């Protein structure tokens, strides 16, 4: 089980952050991702693999300011 | 000419001296001087924040007047200079640093190194993400207050301040994207700006939670 934005998500362990973002419909150019309290560098989205008991926070920015 | 002392004494004295002393010592960097940034800068200046660093590359356009703090007389002038002038008419003793440059991947370090409190107020979501990621990745002492989701005329009450990450606060409804058919209007943009300005004041006073 992995917790993403406060919700428990099943069967996601083993995927990279990049793959998760695509599958969940995020535009990776518009997000910031925190994993277990630490920012995930943008350059590491392909390499960082989601593991059991991870807590992720994905912030997706929308336009306007 | 109104003196610095007169303006300081004219602040709401129901707050303690220490509160204003903290505001006076504080420094906030505002990236983007559109509907969010121009209004945030004015709110912070009215509150007595000692130093504001204002960053924007653009000039005032007639289409900005529906929600940004500028006036007809400012059209075609750099937003940095127009805002410096407006703030000068509210409190000429606020120290204003202006940088008239477009923020890019290449100049992030030059523009933001040493800034501890950064207000992200860009229009473009990719620039928002670029700045927030850079600050969270590269500047471990920096706290960011960002705006996301204030287009249209949806309920005001959906605009909130949330602490999304250890050093990232996001104000807005996080959904209402600006696009063809859904533009930006003064009330919701100003509400969001108020959320960002208030969170910045709270951080200066040591209130960490949203």
C-alpha cells in the first residue's frame, strides 16, 4: 500500500515516479513531488521507484496568476 | 511629506511593537507581478514588510487592468517600476529591489540564492513548477508560498491555503485553470493574493501551519 495525496493506493509499488505521473494523468512539467517528506528532484523521476509504505505528495500547478 | 515615524505610528497599535518590528526586519521575494504578485506586494507593503524584492520581465498591458494593481498611466511601463511607484505612494520607506528579467532555468540561482521567503506568483503553470522545484531541491532554507487555481467565478470559499509539503504552501482551489473560455477576474485573483500575503505574514510571525 502506498499513500498518495492522502489516499491509499494499491498495486503501485515498483513503478517509477515518471510512470505513475503519466498513468495518473499528470503533466510532469507542471508538478512537484515529495516522497516521504523529501522533494524528488525532477531529474530523478525515471529512476525513483515507488516502494511499499511510501508516502507521496503530488502538487500539480494550474495556470493563472 | 509624511515621515517614517508618522507612518509607523499610524499602524494598528492594537498589535504589539514586536509584530511590526518582525515585519520591518522581514524580506520577501515576489516572483511574477501580475494579478497575484502586484496585489500581494501592495498588501505586504501596507503591512510594513521592510524589504520587497520584485521580479518580472513584462510591461503593463491594457488587458492587465481588469485584475492587476496597475492603472492606465502605467500602460507600456515595466511592471517592476510601476509597482515601485504605487508602493512609494503608500509607504515610501519600504525598501524595494526590482529585477526586470524573465526567470529561466539558467538564472534561478542568480535571482533566488539567499532568499528565505519566496512568493511564487507566475501565470504559467510550467514556470510555477520550475521555480518551486528549484527552490525545494536547491535551497533547503527557503519556504515557498505559491498560487494555483483562481480563475473564473467559482465559489470564493474553495480558495484555501494548504501546507502541501514541508516548505511549500499552496493557495488557491488547485483546479481552476485559466484557459480560453475561463479567464481571470479581480475578485478570485485578489482572494488568492490575500491568502498568499497572509500566509507570508504568518510565516514571519512563526506560524508554520496553514
